[in-house]
């Protein structure tokens, strides 16, 4: 009877340790979903190339990782249970071992909290860029060339559009919609800053302009064409209200195509467009070392 009790306590100790970490992850996700939601619904976006395969690959990767951890658990569980059961049976707790386990679980729980927060932010950024890319597909029917994720010097250009009426460097910013703001999901541009319902920002404005300047400098060095590059700042899923005239477009993803079509920044002939697109394509290669 005592052996059975010791084994039960051992099993409870091991399972409790594992599920305590899952509890940290659950609490993090629950708190996030309670306070915020994604600005766009991925199910309503246009599908992109290899989307089904990409989703299947992600599912299979999770399955493989889960099986690897399960196999490790199967191998180590009997030894762990036996060792813990013997410790309980002896009546002498190994406090050093318990402290090491407690510190280890605390460390992993903290890292899990931080990494899950990073994952939430990455998912937001990914969905925001997918929303913009989904809308930009329409521009191809108007003769534009659309590129994504152009690697620059220590940063990336989310989207780059080249057409007869100019070059557009699009900076996409994903921002969660806070539940406490109810339906007031509006960002206002006033006093040279961005006013969200619960906070203010100005850095995205500087970032969009700096990245457009970088593209202009790079293309001038690559092609010899000193063609102005117009920055565009996009907040997918948000209604943008302009209280003052911005120096470059600030739009939601649903406005971006109409905005680009209406711009008359410059006039590029076919030869210029081909030369610019060639350089962009070279830069867009995965192993590109272009500068």
C-alpha cells in the first residue's frame, strides 16, 4: 500500500511539474485574448502561394516535435518515477534536488512567458503583412510589380511596389485592438503623431521615411536613376482618420491599392521600371549579398 502511495505521489510530482509549465502558457494566452485581439481575420484574406502546404508543414513540424518529446518522456518517466518513489519511501527528502527542480522550473516558466509574448508579437506582424500582401495582389492587374520582405542594411522593407507612377516603400505595422477600447478602433494622425485609442506613437512615421530614403539611395547607386521613393505607412484592420495632411500616405490595408493608384509621384518609363525591378529581384533572392 505504501509502495502504491509513493508511486502515486511520484506520478503526481512529475505530471504536476509538466502541467505547471503548460499552465503558464495557458495563462499568458488567456490574458492576451482577454485584453486584445488581432486587427485582421486571416480567414478573410486572399490565399497566397503554397499556403495550404505551409500550413501542413507547420502542423507536421509540431507533430514531429511532439513525438520527440513524447519519446523522451517515455524513456525517462520510469526512472524518474522510481527515483522519486524511493525518495518518498525513505522519508528523507533530497532538498538539493528539490531546489534544483524548483529553480529549473522557475527559469523555464519565465522563459516560456517571454517567448510566448514574442510569439504573439510575431504572429501579429505576420498576419498584418499577409493582409497587406493580400490587397497588393490587385495591383498586378494594373501593371505594377510587387515585392515583399526586401532585405536592407539591418532591417527589411515589408513591401515594395514599382509602377509607372512611382516607387512605393510600404511599412506595415500590426497593432492589437484592445478589448477595453470597445469598437473605437481608430488611429488618428494629428500634431505629427499617431493617436490610438489608448496610446500614442511617432516612431513608425520616422521609420517609414528612413526606409524610403534608404531605398532611394540604394536604387540610385544600383541604377543611376535618382527617383524619389514614396513611403506608405499601413495599419491593417484600423480605420485611419487624418486630422492633418501627412507628408506621405497613412492608410489601412483596405485603402492601400486605391491610394497607390491615385498617386502621381513621378513618371517612370518601361526601361526605368525594368532596370529598377531587376535590382529589386536580385536583392530579393534568399542568398543575395547585394548592397
